[in-house]
C-alpha cells in the first residue's frame, strides 16, 4: 500500500519589515512521505518570505519533478517566480531561469560545495539567481516543535527571522548568496 501525504495546517501572523508585508496567513501544506521535516518547514518559511498575490505551493509537489516547490503567477497565469527548496541541480536552475523572470532558492543544507559547483556550470542568467541559506540551528529548533497544527508569529527584520510559538521565541539568520556573472 502506498504511503500518503501528511497534511499540516499553519496559522501564521507574518510581519515582514524587510518587504513591508503584514498578513495573517492560514494554509495547509502536504508533506510527502519522502520529504524531510526540514524540507517541509523550509517550504513553509519560503512561502511566508515570498508571500504575494498569486503565490502557491506546487500542485504536483515532489510527485511532479518538473514543477517548482512554489510558484507565483500573474492574473493571466504567466509564471513570475520559480522558487526552489534545497540544493537543486544546475540543469534545473538553468531551465527555471529560462521559464521565469525570477528564480529563488531556499537552502536548508550547507550550500558550500553546491555553490562552487553552480559557479562552473552553465546556468541561464546565473548572476540573477537569488539564493538564501536558512540558519540550520534555527531550523532544527523549529523542527523539534513541529506539530500537525501550528499557530505562530513570524517577524522578519534585516533578513533575521524571529518565530514566536507561545512562550518560546526562536531566531535565525537568512544568509544571501550570489553567483558571479552569467554562466550561460
């Protein structure tokens, strides 16, 4: 028998001072059986950090290897943002950069070797890729508190994240990375 996805419900008060976005978000996120808790929470944080009208989780998720983890579309359905989680292959980023005007990656693992690899691979508009590394200790603390229903406050200021869960407040840095030039 095939394993099914686990549904998580999130209620998040988003206060993103960096972008001037202040929203009360309520959404569900499905965790595929092969998906780690770190990956799920990175998707959830990326959704909040990129929140705008037209942003949605991929319909196919991990079952559709051609779809981004998150995508933003305009009212005509045109792809605006292609958002990846983890350390995607250079060929995937090349394809994404040709399909969308903006490509963003949220890394939940150490991106050191991956960034070095990207620097020598042919990637369309490589210098325009937006790469953000989540603080792994912060993410691990958040994973330790993961529940099927979560209510939290997320504040973003100067690329620093603060998550309030009841009496507890967790914090971590979001570190940006850039590739030099245009590889392809």
